[in-house]
C-alpha cells in the first residue's frame, strides 16, 4: 500500500513570488524546469514540490509513494474494485514527475491523487535556498498535507478503507480535524471540516529548531505573511509556525515531530485542543479563536507538558536542577 507523501504540485501564475517564498523563507532549492514550471528540491530527490503556471489557480495534486511496480498494479486493482476511476498516466507525465511510473485518481472531495514508484535521485547534493541544516524526509516522506473538506465522514472511509491510511487521533474543538498516518510520522494527512473542499497547508519538517526560528524572523519581516504564530502541537509535538504562500494555502515550517509505532498505535480524541501553547490561528473565526485560546489557557493551568522530540546530534544533555544529585552521579 502507500508508504509516504512523495511530492505535491500546485497551480499558480506567481512563479517569481513562489521562488522567493520557497528559497528565502522555507529554504528549498529552486530548480527551473521551464518557463511555466518551477520545481523545488528539499533532499536528494530531483523534485518534491512543483508550481505549474499551466495548471489553474487552486489546482493541486499529491503524489503518494508505493514500493514498486507490483504494488502500484495492486493499488490500481484495489481502487478499480472499489469503483474508483483510475488512469494509467503516460510515460511523458512520469518523466515530468521524475518517477518511473504513476497512476492518477480522485478522492471524494475532488482532489487529484497520484500513486507512483521509482522516484529519481539527483546526482548533485541538495543546495538549500538559505543556510539551513536540511529537511527531515527519507522514509517519512515530504512531510504532511492537510485538506479542508465539506464533511469528514464523506471522505475518511476512502482514505482509511481504500487507501490504507490509519487514524492517529482527532479533535472536535475548536474545529473538527482527523489525523492519519502511513509510517512513523505522526500524520501524513489530516482532514479539517470547514464546510468546503480545499487546501489548508503543507508541512515541511526541519532538522534544527533554529531553522524554524530564522524562517519565522523572515516571515515576520514580510507584511501579512504569518498565518499561524509560533507554537507547539498537542498531538505530534511539532514546534512550528504557518506562513501564507503566494497561493491560497499555508506552509507549516516545523521541528521536533514525534514518531509513532504504526503497529501498536491506538487513536484517541485530543481534548486539550490542537496546541500546547502559541499557534494563534488568524484564519479561524473570532469565536473559534477565543475557544482555542481558552483551551490553551486551561492546559497551562493544569501544567500540561510533552517531552521534546530530538534526534542524535541536535541536542546537548545539560546537568539537572539539583547540584547535590549531580555531584552524587559524578562520583
């Protein structure tokens, strides 16, 4: 079945604005494909994000990776058995996507989905658009995508029963959101019920907290760029902020996302809201923002905490708070 989010593409005529946003703020590497197409690298793959002038504004596609040709054929058969129209795309499109082969279909909300195998690896190292330590991708994929939907109940069965996503957790207040995983990344997909189908945000995870902080400084220097202020999530523990892209959605720049064990994970309802602190959401209606703020305040009053998620090499262990005990340990 599906392994991870491999790539994403968006229609926009603002290629220059996207180039500036992707390189100067996020730190992606811009790769010119043609006068109408801009691609971004974020690791050893030839491309991860595509901005296409020929696609209509608000158009989008998401590439979900499978293991090999046999897995792609099996997925196509499974989709057709479920009554989903599947298109075996020509080699010309596979070449444009920088993959070996792909199929295309749509989810119940109308989003174009592509499944592929054989992503091409570039023979030159990733060169970030600004001085960052890199992005956390590999088996976890590009990051995660969050879609707005008219009704979660009408869309969720397709992703869970047909495509094999597993529920991580969900929230009901201050808005309804369900989170789904494919691999140890807490979620590769989330659905937010807003009454309309659309794109909410794309998350990229950075190796260093300072990468996020410096991106936040860049965003603060640009008028009306911040979509969600700096904060930390309750479910995946990500420290992040959201920046408005040149298109009608946001990019979340994050650090420190948790890993889960997909084999043993049990989904739960998150009753403390989406964030431990921060994450003031300018996109929410005023009343919902008040509810979210009250939930964060209650969490603070209860002393709600979560361990920081770190990788080898990006932390330094300090001494404890008790000088006597530190001395005992040393001796």
